[in-house]
């Protein structure tokens, strides 16, 4: 069967068993039983308990829970409580975040207008839109929301705003015509769609689809089917958690066996293995990441970006492609007059001069031949007409005063067939018919033209000049309207026959202009290695013009229409997308395919948008970014982030924040792992060398509590730098656990382990086993606290201001230092933490060894930086020679 928009009117009525008088009660009952009600269906949702329990599926969490249970059975209640509190807090945070998301279908349902006017049994009645059914005849007028999808069967200058579905900013002129070609939604002028808004005229349509079968329903289905993506950090942490768990469990098992073979107490050996596992596995990592991301959301909120999903903060930092809607995102979402053509010259709107009588007349006629209303507080009407009277506001001209002085005497409303609108006025004792409309239509009706020399005959020369100007304006993405007028000797009701023998006055060219900051934001994206892509429902010429102005489009062949990729296989599309910067006339399905194609190429994709039509792609993308002011509730609920200022430039700032936050999180992970590695290496060394273990189980738990929380969180708050935007986005497949990252962890952990065992040997020679363990414990703890300053950056910072620019880290060190000294100096705590008094000399030795450890790592960083600089210099020389 043909699509509804391609079927002849009578065939359509017959197919849906509808009549000119509307459905009968019997028809309604049968159809509602067959098709159901006009509402969107919700998919089954997980209960809060199910969501909460799903947070415990992580392998790292499962291992920690097992360790907690074993520790509890063996009497180590402190360890059990610590572990369970941490993982429970993580689960609660995850549940809260999950419950705040996935409200898209609720918002979609709210788009349906509550009441609709229908013709049933020959009578017009108002009913809830839920009761609309297939074959109903629905009446529309200006101000109505369309309640279902349908085919227009009567039309009186009907104009509909479909931007929520198509992304096109202009209203669509509807018509009761049969269409035979295969057309996208935005070009089906004989159809109306649920959720769109009538801005002008009247009409009647037959309902062809309701509920989930409507275009909004299809979008709801797409939202449900679109898969939510884990951010690179989530994937990396999952991968890291599995690998780390396997490594740590293996080491603990080996140490347990060594202890048993050496004849140690079985329970003590097992407890130490459990304590080492707890110390080695950074169970606070998820909490630390969550806290750092939460603090990042507060910073972004101050910069007009509201984060709905915590991981989106980090995900933004790894974005390599931003697929952006045009209307309201890169543009201002308001039609604006940009140019005029009058007196044989093109005038920029900024140069418009009301002192020039011809220019004033063009503005005046634009106000009078116009049905829109405009005040500083409110705009009502067609965006094109609003643009014509907005220019008056720039000159403090009161539109209503002008209209009250010049009352309209008669009119011929605009209709999409003849593409003209005419109004009659009495101006300076002359009856003047003002007409505006399409340039090509008016040109055939012009006999004279108004110029500086007066009114002269309209010749081929003037015609060709106007046509060239119109073409140039159109190719620049401008929408062009022609203005003409005709004078009558006496009052008369004007008719279609009077729309001829005009005097040409001028042209107005308008567009939805780009935001002033869009160009700079796009440039910043490109500099940061991010590819901006425009995806819009607007026409290709308009989209390409805007894209060129802001720097997205370099060559015309990088802009295509969505229909071009309709029959393109997904694999071919994946290889095709890198060469395209602008997609015009796209459907929601196109948007999802484009986003998915980039993702399949290994890219992290952000999708921006504001309309219902953007929602599926927002959810499919790695980072969905919705507009807060002009955005629909559907788009906001499907997105990870909402911009409160609808400013594309805010996304760039968010990317910078995201990159800094990822860098800080990575530094925090490095701090945790290198510190834990130091403890493991010290224990391994002691086991291999046949020494008594350098720590008690309680020492490891104390270090774990003291150094795995505050310093790591403080590192996550390291002040941001703009230098991160000079780097290319990291690859989706880049793991945190790279060879270089692991080698740095082992080297720095090894330095701390050497310092720890040095203190152990000093203690053993002066105080015996108890003193050795106390000194090893103290040095490991203090060295890890100082190591936080090493982990601020990969470069040496010892004698720079950056060493002291993180107040949170200084505070975390101070707290840790005080607690450590309390344990070492306060005698009642000695038995609890199994330490002994080591004397003032050895205490100073602990401080000295820990500081030396800091200096050694700083020297290693300096040597690494110098080597990297030399290597880079050699590379540059090779490049120059080649």
C-alpha cells in the first residue's frame, strides 16, 4: 500500500472507512477495540530494589563482599564494617542516579494535547485526545496542538510548526493535495503529525495513525531501543577492576601459602592475606570517582551545564565528535532579516536607514502586510512575519500604533498554492494593495518598479537583476520575500483578479542566524581535535550556509541530505561519515545511524539537540546534550547534560572540564595504585627474604582508611588548566592501565617500598621486630601522604607554585599527618594499633626517609621530562631533515 500522503483523498477515506460526516459510535467502538487508545505505551520498569541490587554485580564489589564476610567470621568486625559501608554507599548513589534518568516516555506522553475537536455523526464535539481513533475527522485552527498523525482533507491557509519533529525552524505551509513522490516528513505538506503546533489558518484531517504508530510513537520506540553507552572511564574502571582483582587475589593466595609453609598460624596468615587484599584493592575508588564527578557537576552547573548522569562529566572530556542540531543550538532559533534589496542595491540590515523614504516604505509595508503580533514580552505568529516586524522594534517603532493609524480595509490571506498575501489600506488618501510573496510568483505580475528616479517601467534588465539577487541570497541560505503594491482610485474589496499590474518595491532576505559565539566554539573544538558535525531537518542550502559561516563546512561536497544515506548499508556508512560535515533533511532514524556509525569507528560521540526528534539520538550517543531553554522535556530527559543557556560554547567549556576531571581522576588512581603497590612490594620482599612480615593487619587497614580517601579526593580537586585543550581526544580503546602508566606506578611504588623496607631494617637493628614494624608502618603511611604531591602532575613541581595550589590536598596531608602522629605519640593508642614508642631520633628518621622518598620521585620525574624533551627534539630534527 502507498504511504498515506501518496493516496488520493477518496481512496484514503475508503481505506479508513471514514465518511464526510465523521465516524459513528459503532465505528468508534470497533476501531478502539482494534487499534486501542491514542496514547504512548510504557515499557516495563525495574523496581527500586532491582536497581539497587544490580549495583552489586561488579566483580570488584563481589570480591570485597566475600572478603568482608570472611573477615567478619574470623572476628575482624572493623574490616567488615568498613568494606560494607563503602560498597553500600556506592550502591545507593548509583540507584539515585538511575532513578533520576529515563523519564523520556513520560515527557512524550505529556506532549499530547488533552482535548481535540472532532467531527462525529455530523456534529463537532470536543473530546480527550486519548479517545481519538483511526478514521476520525479532526478540526484544527491556530493555537491547536495536533493530537495524532493524519492526512489533510480540508485546508484554509494552514501553517504548522513541526520543528519538534523535523528540526526545521520555519513553519510549514500545508495543502490538501495528492503527492506521488517519496518524501521525507518535512516535505509531506498534506500531512500533520502529533505534537506539532498550528500557527495559522484552519484545516481538517483524517486520522491515519495514533499512539505508538505516530511519528512521536516511533521516536518513543527508538528511545526505548537506543542503548545507553558506558563512558570510557566506566569501561576502563570495569576492565581495571577485573585485572586488578585477579592480580591481587593471586598475590594474596601466594602469600597465604608461603606463610602456611613457613609454619605461621593458619588464622593469622589468612587474616593478613585478607587485610592485604583489602589494602591492595582500592575499594574506595568508585566512591572517590563518584565524589570527584559530583564536585565536577557543581562546577559545571555554575557554568550553565546541568549534568544528569555523573559519568557524563568524564565522558565529555573524551568526546571526539559532536553531532549538533542547527536550530536553536548553533543558531538563535529566531528568523531575522539580514538583507534588503531596494533601489537596485543590496542593503545590510545593520545599515537600514529609516530616513530613506524607500527603505521606510519597505519596513512599513512589511508591518502592514503581516498578521503576526510582536512585543518585547511576546511573539505570536509565523516566524517569517515576526522577523519583518522585529526590525521595527530596533528603531523603537510601535507596531500597534502604526497599525492603529492604518487600519486594514480588506485582505486576501496567504495560501500555499498562489504563495501570496495581499492587504488593502488607505494611505495618504490613496487606496493601496500591499502584496508580499515568493519572488518567482510576483515577478510575472510586475509592470513597474519604484526607484530613486520615481516609478518607471519594469524591463528585462530589472527582472534579470532581481533574479540574480534572489539567487545569490538563496544560495547564502536566506529566505527571500518580494514586496509590491498597487494603487486604486477608490475603495473596493480586493480579489485574486486584482493581484496583477504591481509596482515592485523590494526584497527582504532573512534567516535564523548563527549564535555569535558559535564560530569561536567550533574553532575551539577543531583545535582540540574534535570534529563538529551538523545534523538538521532544515534544507541543505540553509544548513550549508550556516555551517560555512561558523566553520563546520569547508567544501560544498561535505554537505548531503539524509535521503542520500537511506539505502546505504551500515558498513558503507561507517567509511562514509568522516568526509561529511553537514546532514540536512534528516529523520530521527538518520540521526541514530550517523551517531552509531561514528561510534562503530571507535569515536566517543556527543549529540546536541532540543526537539522530540533529537531524543533517540541523544540517548544513543555517548553523551547526549539538550538545550535547557528551547529544548523539549523529552530531549532533556533523554540527555546526559542540559545547557541552561542553550549555548554551544558551553559544550566546549564542558569538554575542557571533562578532560581536566579525567586527568585528575587518573592522577588519583595513580596515587592509590602506587601506594598500594608499595605495600605489596614490601610484603613480597619480606616473604622472599624470609623476614617477618613488615606490617600487622591493623596497620594495613589504618593506612587504607587514612590514605585511600581524603588525599585521593583532594587530587580529584586539582585546579584545572586550559592546556588540556591542546591535546587530541584520547581513543575510546585507550585503557587507564597502559604500559607507561603501570611502569610509573611500579617505579614510584618501588621507591616508596624501598624507603619502607629501609625504615624496617633500621628499626630491626635498633628495636627489634616490633620497632621495625612500627617504623615500616609510619614511613609507608607518611610517604603515601607526601606522594599525593607527586601525583598532581607528571612533571616535577617541587620548587614551583603548583606544588602548593591545591588547598584540599594540603588539608588532606595535614589531617593524615596529625592522625599518624597521634597513633605514634599517644600511648593508649599503641596497643590498639599495635605500635611501640620508637623514640625521637627514629621519629625524625621516619620524617627524613619520607621526605627523601618525595625528592627521589621528583628527580625521577625531572629525568623523565628531560628524556622526553630530548626525544621530541630529535623527532623534530628528523621530521625537518625528511
